[in-house]
C-alpha cells in the first residue's frame, strides 16, 4: 500500500491559522476523521491486478456450446407392423429369344413409362426386315408394270387389235401383283414388329425392384 500524502489547500491552511484546534484529544481525533476516510477510500480504489486480468480475458464460445432452436411437430401414434406392397407390379420379359446386348436400368432406378430397359441382339430379325422392305419395293414395281400393261391391253382390245383373252391375262397379272404386294407388306410388318420386340421397355412408370438379366444372357 502506498502512503497517501495530503497537502492542505490554501483555504484549509487559512482556516487552520484563524482557529487552531483546541479542546480535548477526542475532539482533535474527530477533526482528523475526514483525512482517514480519504486515505481509506484511496486504498480501496486500488484493484487487484489478477482480478483485472480475469475481467479483461475474452470469453471463448465453441460450437459445442451453441444450440439452434427450431420449431417442429412431434407426432405419436400406435405402432403398426406389416409389409409394404406396390400398387402395381410387373415382371418384364423379352417376347422373343435372343442374346442380351445391354441392360439400361439398374436395381432401385426410377423409370418412366416406355423407358428402354434392355436391348436384345436383332441381327437375324433385322435381316428379315431388310428382306421384307426389298420384297415390298419389288412388288410395288411389278404391280405398277402390270397396271400399265393392263391399261394398254384395254385400249388395244377396244380398238380390236388384240383378243379379249389378252386383256383378261393382263387384268389377271394386276391381281396377282396386288396379292404379291400385300404379302410382302405383311411380311415386312411382321419383321418390324419382331424388330421392335428386341427393345424391352417399361410398361408403366415405377422403380426397378430387381434386375434378373445382364449383358450376354440369352
């Protein structure tokens, strides 16, 4: 504790000179009481350095001390046991025989209606489809030629240049050509239908629950 030195002001010295303290020692001690109070107040004003350092220390808050409050809805109800069943289910199989070239859908994948799931080898069917297209073109050309011959034969028959049997033969050729064209178109349509079956598609939108085929399977 530092010693407090008090120096009386000019006004206090003047009052002391005008009237020096007289009386008993008790009265003189009572007059010195304000000086002691001033010294005591000055001593109490000195703060402890450790207390000041603790007060100045920064308070550190970590993530574990932070909690974010949020609103939520708590629901309770009876426990129900059972199994989940899909609203619609289908096992998709290839309608024709062939090797699987590629599988496009994996287990757990969401697919839309008509989505391509797998593709089969279509080499043989594509050859039949190309042959059918060629047969249709040939039949169309044959029919066109038969119709022209029939038209010329009709004009010649009207002019009396040919016999009626020649006209009948020309008409018969047109009928045969029309039948050949219809047969070629039918075979082409069947080949196109078989070719379309090499692509396995989803019958409706859903989730693939199981994949039973891989590339290379027959």
